[in-house]
């Protein structure tokens, strides 16, 4: 009898985990389209709203599940790999390419996190982590640039703005530029700024 109970218990646990994963993946995909309505999410998940609330009692719980899934399937730019690049052009190119590729893959999700930052601590933290990552990359970019601290602060702010996901989104959605053109124009703008300040 104990084996039978264990068997059914294992099945229930697997079914529960499958339902949770399905809800998270469906929510994540719908968030990618800017959809946050819980009824629509339930409909596309093939479950009821009460079932979603059973596993995710609040929107924050659901956002947290999606944030964890986001980190599982999206590779964040790796700051350490820029530290060993000595050539400025190469370093700028690597950083812009990596961040713009990341922005391209997560365009609507990151936009959603900024839109909901005032309503959700999870979304606000996601936005802040994104900005902290950009700041760290720009600091590495500027580490060997010999300019005054005041000027360096201004240049850092300028480049952080260029690498920001909302700036990239504007280039793509409002400017109508293709990803490669965005990369090319941004690299050029950064290098012009850095080489002028070095002279």
C-alpha cells in the first residue's frame, strides 16, 4: 500500500510541477507580447484563474516566476570578458554588440518591466539590475581612458544612455532601424565621443 501511495504522490507532484511550468512559460510568452491580463493568461495556459492563484497567489509571485525563467533562458552580457580587451574599438564593439543583442532578444519583456516598475518590486528590481549591468560595462569601457573625473562622469552617463534598452527600443520601434544599423551607429557615436575626449 505504501508503494501505491508513493506512486500517486509522485504523479501528483509531477503534475503540479508541470502545471506551474506551463503557467510560467505561457505568462512569459504573453509578457513578451505586452499582455498581463490574468484571465487571458489562464485561457492560454489551459487552466482556470483559481488554479493560477493556487500556485501564484499574487501578481508579484507570478512576476517572480517569470523573472527566474527570464534568467534561465536569456544569457546576460558577461562583464568579465570585456576586461581583457586592450583595443578600444574592439572593446566598444563587443559591448555594444552584446547589449544590443540582449536588448533585441528581450525587447518587450524589458519594456514591460519598466512600465510596471512603479507597481511591482520584482519588475523594478529587474530594471535596476539591467541598468547596473550597463553601468558596469561602461566602467570597464572607460577604465583606460585618461580624462578628468568630471568629464569621465559625463561621458559615462552619455554612453549608459546609448546602451539603455529604452534607447535601443526607440531606435528600433520609432527610428525604424534594423539591429545591425543600431549597432553600427551607436559604436560610431561612442568611439567619436571617446576619441575626442582622449585628445
